[in-house]
C-alpha cells in the first residue's frame, strides 16, 4: 500500500486550496511541496505568504494541513481554529479539528466539530465512531463501525483505516481481523504487519503478535518501534531474556529514547535479573531524572541485589518520606525489610493497606509474614480479604489453606486448596499443601496422589534471582561474543549452585546450540550426577534428540521412562537410530496399554515401515488414525509414509483429522491434495492458509509451484512474495529461474524441483 501510515491515510482527507490572489504564487509552491512531503522546503513559502497581510481562509486551511503533515498537531489546531471562526461550516477544518480532538480522547469536542461535517464517507463515519467512543457512547460507536464494515472490506486503504480506528478505541479483536484481511493482499507490507502485531499483543494473542512482529523486524531490522513491540510480546510470554536482547538492539539504534531502558528495566525486573534492572533504571533516570516512580522501582531492585542493598534501602526510605501517600512505596519497603526487620515490614504493609485497602498483594504478603511470625490467627483475615478482592488469586487461596492446616482446620483447608488447585493445577506448593490437608483429614490415598505429583513436579531447587548485572551488557555484543559471555556466566552460576540442575541443563543446552559439542556432552554428563526431578531428564533427553545426539539422549530418556512411561516414545526414537527398528519396537511396546495413544501407533508404524513390514505398518497407521495424538510432527511423518506407499487418500484423511489449526499440517494437507491432482481444492486450502497466516513465506512457495505451469505470471507473484518475506527455500529461487529462462542452471535446483521434492527432498541426508 502506498498510503499506510496513520498520517498518510488521513492525508486523503486533506484539501489544499491555493486560491488567494495576492498569495497565489507562494501558496501554490507550498502546497506542491506538501504533496511531495517536503515539509522543510514548504515552510519558507508559508512564511512568505503570511507576511503578505491578513491570512485568507485558503492560507489558514493549507497551513493547518501543512502542520498536520509535518507532525505538529498543536500548530495545526491553532490555524484550523482561526479558520472556523471565519467560517464555522468549513468542512476540512472541522474534520481535522475533530481528528485532533479524538486523538486527545476529547470525544464530546470532536462530536461538536463533526456536527458541521455533512458528508457520510466511510472515513468520516469511522472518525465519528471514534468520537462517540471517547464521549462514552461505546455501543453507538461499535454500531457505527458495524455499519461501515462492508464498505471498508472493499478497499484495502479503508480496511487499514478501519483497523487503526478499532485499535485506537481498544477493539483489538476487530483490529486484528481488519489488519489480517489487508495483509492477505499485501503480505510483505511492514506497516500492516507492525499494526497487526501491536493489536494482537493488546488482544493478548501473543503467538499471533510474535509471528507478525518477527516478520516485520525481518523486513525492517532497524525499526525501533517494531523491536520494542517484539520485546513486549516476548516479555508477555515470559521470555524476559529474549526481550532484553531485542531491547538492546533498539537501544543501539536509538540511545536517546528513554522508553527503551525503562522497558528493559521492567523486563529485567520481571525476569528477576535484578542487577540488570538496576543498571537499566540508572540509564533511564539519566534521561528522565524527574521520574520519581522510576526512582522508587530502582530503589527496590537495588535493594534486591547483593552489592547495592544499602543504597536501595536508603533511597526507598527517602522516597516514602517524600511520597507518604504512595502505597507502592511502603509495599516495596516491606520487601526489603521483612527478613532482618520483620516488625518494620509489618508496619510498612499496614501503611500500604491504609492507603489502599484493596491492595491484594499487600494483604497476601502481610498475612504470609504474620503466619511466619507465628501469628496465624491474625493472618487469616488478610488472606480472606485478598480472595474477596480476586477470587482467582491462587497464591492467596494457597496461603489461606496452609494457614488453616497450621491451625488444625483441615476441612476448611481442603476446601480453599481445592479451589487453588483448580486454578493452578501444577503449582508445587498448592499440591504439597493440599496433600497435607487431605492427609490431616484422613484421605490418605488421595493425599498420596497429590504428594506424589508434588515430588515429580517440584524442582530440587528453585533458581534464585540473578542479582549481578550481566544480561544487558552481553545483549549489546555480537552474537558470537554474546553466546560466549552467556556460557561463561552460566558456567560460573552452575559451579556456584551445584544443587540447581536447571542451571546445569541450561549450560549444557547452550553449549550444544552453539556447536560446542564435546563441551556440551561433558556438562550433560555432569547433569546426570545431579539430584534432578524427572522432568529435567525428559527435557534433556528431548533436547539431545533434537540435535541427533542419540546415545546421550538414550541415557536421560531411560531415567525419565522409569518414572514416566510416556517418555518411552522419545526413548524408542533414540534407540531406533542407535540399534535399529527391532529394539526400538521392544522399547515402544513397554508403554502401558492405557497410554498407547495415536502418537504411539504413528511412531510404531514409522518403525515398522523402516523394518520392512509395510503391510503391518499400514494396519497400525489405520488404527492410529482412530485415536487422539499430540505430536503434530508424528502425524505429518505418518502421512508422508502413506504418500510414499501411494496411500494418498488415507494420508489425506489422517491430515484432515489431525490438522486442527496447525499450520504445518494444514500446509502438508494442501500439498497432498496437489499430488492427488486435486489442484482446485489444494489452491483453496492454500488461500485459506495465506489468509490466516499471510506473513508466512512457505505457503506462497507451495502456491507458486502449484500454478507454475498453468499460470506462470501469478506463480511468479507468489514466489516473489515468499522471497520478499525472507524465504530461503531453494525451491522458490529455482522456480523463479525456470519461469525467467525456462530452465534452472543452479546445480542445487536438481534437489529443488516441485511439490513432491519439497515433501521428500532427494538430496536430504537419509
């Protein structure tokens, strides 16, 4: 789209009117330069026009439009206000003043201006809907947007404007749908991708946001706003380390923007990288020294580090003295004093609750501290109050249940702990407390189930926070140096905390990911000497399997399978590559009957086929298709196995039942349809995939190959779209070469023919 940004879309509404006789020449030149977006060059001509006497309505109109284009709304507002005093019915001036008022959330004022605008263009109705929203008339606003929806769908520019309008009023689900529709037609459009990602993040569709924003950043890697949005999505998904790395890129590009170190501080603090959070707050406060709330937050993270504790406590005390009405100040002070000065912490939490009686976290922490000090009866009302404020607060329910257990009130404890378990079924503390409560109530058998689950889910040691600064410094380094620094840090932490298997697993995994295979195997063997929960053995085995380190994967998976028979699926895969299909089948058949799901049967079919038992493999596949399965990759491999045996119809049935909303399975299904000469159905399926994930490059490659011979011009467009989206698939490049010259000269193209070769690469390693 040529007109994509908010300002550019609204420029469709700007009307330049160079008609004043004495001012005609400079005004015409200025208007022409404005149309060319040359704001700086237009400015002298406007000054020249203003110097010729009392400004005409035409000059006032063009000046307002000029400053809108140049990004100065306040100057624009001034000229438009002067214009409506001369002509209260001036359509463009009222329209632009309404736009400015809506941008400032002044809904009633925007509606007053719009009362002088008579046109019913879709763009004007969208502005009116936005004004209604900010005037508190949300139902009327949404009804007006419903009325304009059909017209917007017919024009990508209006559809984009519709998405922007929905995003501005917080109707993010609608905005996502609109931007996605535009993206179908313009899949490599940065602005659409960016706004789709931003709207999806605010709709809490974080996976969708990540997908769109990663492509946007790939298209414009130096776009700071896109990097910040991507970092925010990573943080929302709990990947705080990744968020910090992305923000470090943004900071290198725009070192003077204070919101970047502030976002970095928040990400580091949420990830418990307290030393790094303190460094980021320092950087932010150098740029924004008057932000006292940031000083409060910096004081807290400083107090949580090993080297700046005294500084943090002193600054927080000063902050509370300066801002005695801020409950967060007292709450933060309690977090720094509860260990060494619990009575001071109690006073601070009580002060926070006097200022904000609905401060649920303060109620929970005050109750927890009272319970810790042996004052459990006093703690109960605080836990109960927190639950009243938020009935789904699992921590408050858990602590209330634990307090009831301590007071020998098991039936009350059981009731609230069951509520906590329903909200947070994998929380180790909830499992432990509920197990104890059930045991006290005489329900020994059920209690053992929860306590056994607690033993299998809780880590041997929960990693503490990173108190020293290291993440932010390493984030700004080149990738190779960053990996080296992170390995050094993890090596040091793992040595200092040998009781923390998570650190050892992270170190070993990072070494393997960095290609340092021998060192990684040393660390994985160190991990085998640690006292780790079963899930650690499963994670390590699965990770090693992904890197084809089958021998070491087998050791971990054998441990995992002893406690969790489901691990035999991965174990059988490892043994298949080490010892062949016969022994793999023996391991696979150790899976208990009740756990023999579709995953089990699909893997068994794959192994049977490798053993030369094709007929038996097909029988097992047919059985597997009747059951549920959770591994999409297994379903895909099983379908490809059927295609190899020329059982495409059965493969199609398998993919249809398994696909759900999995993009890889949906794409494989479309390719199988194409191989069955059902081109129209295959193309329909591809269009559906392109509609749902328009920023994904691979469907365009498949689509281009599908229509390469029948519609070469359209095929080239599809392949060009894939390449614009960053596709590195040789099939796209080779197909483009064939379309251009009739033959592909690159030797690699012998391995990248059509759709069949995409499914079964002839040059891939067996």
